[in-house]
C-alpha cells in the first residue's frame, strides 16, 4: 500500500489518498504527544506543514516518514477511509 497524495488539515491531521483509491483523514496527535527525538519537530505547526510524499510515504524534512500501511489499516478499521477514486497502478 502506498500513499500518493496528502494535504495537511487542521492540527496534526493529514488527508491521505492511498493507491487503492481510498481517502481519509489521519490524526497524528496521539502519536506526536508520545514524544521522541524523531517526532519532536512535528509538534511545530510550521514544521508539520512541510509534509510531502516520497516513495509512497508521507515524509518530513530530515528523513522522518510515516509507513502508509499503519494509517491505512487504522482508517479502514474505523470506517474512516472512503473510496473516492479508482485504484492506481
């Protein structure tokens, strides 16, 4: 599963579009609140907003990325991923 599109939403939420054509808003607030050296910069709204997709994963400067399978599975389990497009590839 890869992520091929993202858009920052409010707070620490990202709207993610996945390669199967599903789309959902993933909240990283709890993950970021747990802290840690790699996620510490994400607490800054300006830094969080610098997200981009690289090799199918939401990525921030300095090499931190988010494995897209975790948000995909969580959004599916919660019923929060909606089919909005045809699968890619």
